[in-house]
C-alpha cells in the first residue's frame, strides 16, 4: 500500500471546515434560531466555494491539466472528491433541517406551512397578496425557435416549466419550455396573517405561492411539469494588472465579464424528469456530475428572514462590546480628540473584537485624527469595509479640513470590487490621495498611520490589525488590533505606506514582518531558532492561530521542527493541509479548530524563544495566514506585541481555546476532525464547559 501524501487536499479540508459549520446547525446547545443561521452560513460558504474553487478546478480540467498535486490528486480527482463530499454534506443538511430544525420550530410555535394546507380564506389571502406584490414583477420567458434560452444569473431562483397548448388539432401536443425567474428583491418566506389573535408565527414559501398560481402566467396552456432550479457560476480569474494601464477600468471590465461566467453547478429539486433535466443541462452546458439535488422547500439561503422574527427567547443573548478599559478611563474627556493620542503615548493598547468595542477604539482613533487640528496626515489601507463606512466619512472630513490624506483601496478584494471602486471614486472627489495597490500584489494588510504635530516635532501613531476596517463584521468576527506610537513600529509603517503609494523597488523593515519582503524569511528564522533551542534542551514551542494553513514550505519546516522536538500547536479555523500526529513526520504537531458564535479571524503567532513562560516569548499579530498567496503574492503586515499586559491577554486567549470542550475540534492525521465533548461532572462555569466565546465575553465584561 502506498504511503499517504504529506499534505491534505485544501478543497477537501475546506469542505471539512464547512462540515463543522453545519454541525452548529445540529447542535442542541445552540438556540434554534441561531441554528437556522448556521444553515444559511453553510449554504453561503458552499456557494462561494463553488464560484471560486470548483470554477478553478473545472478550468484546469478543461485545459487538460493532469498534474498530480502535493496531496496526490489531479484536478479531475479533486473534482470527484469534492462532489462526493458535497453530496454527503447536502444530505446531512437536509436531514438536520427536516428532522431537527422544522420540528423544533413547530414546538416553539413557528411554522413553515404549505399552500395545500391553508384554509380557503388563507388561500384567498395568499392569492390576493401574490397578485398585488409578485405577479406584476414576474416575466415568463418562452424558449423556442424564436426565443433563445435566457441568461440565468448567478445564484438566482428559477422555475423551469414544460407545457402544451390546450387548443389545436388532433396532432400530438407539442411540449414547450419556459423559464421563470423569481425576483431577488422579494422575500422568500412570506409571513401569514395571524388568526383570531393567535401568537403563532407562520410562513409560506414564495415559491409555493408562485407554483400554485402558474396558470395565470401561462394562460391557454396546460402545465405538464415545473421544477425549481438554481445555477452557480464561476467567479472567474482576475486579470494580471501588469498588462493594464488603468486598474480601475480593468476591475470594472472584470466585473462585467464575471456576470456571464461559465456555469459550474446546477441545484435542482429531487427527481426532475430526465427530459427536463437534460434540457437544462444542454442549455447551461453542464453535465450530470454538475447536478446537486436540493429540496426546493428549504430555501436555505433565505433562512435569515426567519431568524429575524421577534423571538429573543430563541436566540443567543445579544452581546454588547465593552469599551477597552484603557480608553474608558477618562470618560469625561472623551470628546477631546487629542485624548486618545495621550492614552496611546502612555503605552500600547491591545484591542480584542468583538469582545471590546470597535467603535470606541478603531473608529474613534480615525475620527479623532480627522477632527484633531494637530494631526497633519492620515494614511489607511482599505480591503473591505461596510457600505456606510465611517472610515470613508472620516477620511473625507479630514481631507476637506486640509489634512494630507492617503488611502490604499484594494480594488481586487474578491466580491467587494464594485463597492471598492465606488469608494475610490468618492474619496478622489473629496481630495483624498487614492492608490489602488502595487502591481502584481493584493494589499491585504490592515493598517492606519496618523502623523501628529506635537511639542518636540512630529509623532506617528498607528493601528495595526488582523481584520478589516468594517464596523459590521467587527461585531461578528474575532480580531485583534494594536494601537501604538512605538517609534520602531511606526518607522516601519511609514515605509510600508511609502511603498504602497509611491515608487520603490523594495524595502527593508527592522521590526514589522511585511510580505512579500521579509515575512516569510522571518518566520523561517523563528522556526529554525525553535529547532536549535529544542536540540539544546531549551524550551521550544510554536503556536499559530490562523484562518488557513496551506503553504508547503512553511509546512515542511514545521514537519522538520516537529521531528527536532519542537512542540507545535496550530489553531486553524478553516482548511489545513498539514497532517498532524503522523509517526516520523509530525508527532509533535496538533491542529485544533474552534467554530461557534463568532467567526475566528484573528491571526496570532507565538515562539517560545527559549522561555518557559509564554509571556516572556515572542508574540506577533497580523493580517496573513500561512498560505502561499499571503506570504508571496500579497502585501501583509504582522507586528510584534511587546507590552507585557498585552502578551498576557494573548496567552489567555490561546489557553482558553486549547481548554475549550464546547466549540473545539481536533484534527486527525487523515484530515477529518473529532469534536471535543466535556466529561461528566465538569464545572459548568469552567472554560471547558463554557467554551471560547462565552469565556472571553465574561473576561471582557468582568475584567
């Protein structure tokens, strides 16, 4: 028998991550409406996976690429492995929804009812509502010699219809085809009026109402068959901007082309007629291996509409982020913009979102800089932000006040390109100096630099983070940030921004880890030092908390470090291509994944540096995962965390995640995961029982 490859396939590993997301929907310890949310997240994740990864694999297969990857698989074999896993997971999603979620919703007096079960009066109401709110917006499109098959947009909901004419001669009736698109602006779960003061909350599926009124759309026709379907299209490949003189125009053109990208998946309700299925596959240029059956009555992607019902007893209690203690110490002076800079001068401030308020820290930092008359310059990188971003507003206000403002807007942030193009134009109109990034590299770092005029000259202040400048995701994702005026850090950050906005062939950085310049080599050197310490019998330890682990060279060095006796712990939320616990290869490597209330997004790196106490070792936070693209094809920044109290907080975060038996999973050497469970008699207030998120919320709330 051939030995297993040294690496796990990244796409298979990613699907295992989505399995862990789906497991939250089946978790009895999660409130029922939150479980609906995880069903929707699972579906959204899978949609993006097909658009990006399956689209890429199919392009490789069509190009005839047969190369065997480090996981031992060709692109065609990867596609087959993906199909088998997705089919397995989709069956599990349907089981969780039909066997667990729906009965629990019913028990809690929330009902999703079928049109056929409505009373005559309710059917009359539903039909009347349909005529007033839906019928005028529907456009049935015939498909015949004079009507071409219409374009089916990405992730749209559609009904394929087969019908014959009810009038005519004695010849056999001709089967005719049509496609009906359900407008995306109409909600999918329609609330029904409450009966006789009942407190029951009832919904009927929009698709169900439309189906029972199809005759109005096809008068004079006998409908033989109709089937719900949904198409996923490839996200396409972003152009190499070395070839273009205007990146802004190039991105806008790419967005237009993406709309018409090749279809990669057909979702259809179970048991369609072979004739109708074949017709759809022919028109969409797909084959049977691209078909995934899904129950039409589920509408998983729209389940968030039900999550919004007013039933707080069926949801997780809302969390209100606390104001970071250092920034809350002088509340009476908060209105003075200079006070936050005085606080930073007294020492670095580590921020942990969403446990601590993003609004009261990062937003306040930039808003204060915009308002402070002593601030002369503001520079910021924007990869993703919210549609109503307060940062855009602050930067515009600063520019209008005469400050020098520079903003790096990454136009190639996947699926946010259109929004970022709009922001770039908005900032330029206000007089902000806008850069679009470096040729050939995405700018993924999350950094801000404020230059302030003070008594002894100019002083620089910085925010360096692990997550986007997005107030909305800051409530949902865990991220870290550092507010500092450390001159070594800010001097390096000045050079980072000069590289991003100016002309420079390369840069040297003394303190920051900056990709693609010194980050990879610095990580290599840190790993090598741990190996040397292990050989000398000194404490040797590596801890990395990241979203994804894929870079082969980093993995090989971790394998070597494991064999040298270094203790290696990887906390990886998503996919992980390294194999832990393999004899002779990775006995000293363990991989943990934590999935739960918040999306684990922060990146933390710790190296023992020969010290027993983790607080005396080296700590970094940054924007980069251990992936080839992050270390070699993106501009990324990681900053050292030197403050003792901040290091203690990072140590506490890691210790909590490793003690978690509520949200944590352990990776096996074959790439599958085992969910941890608490033993009997465990203190319900312990980290083991509470898990990561509840524990860190309590830490934040009680100090």
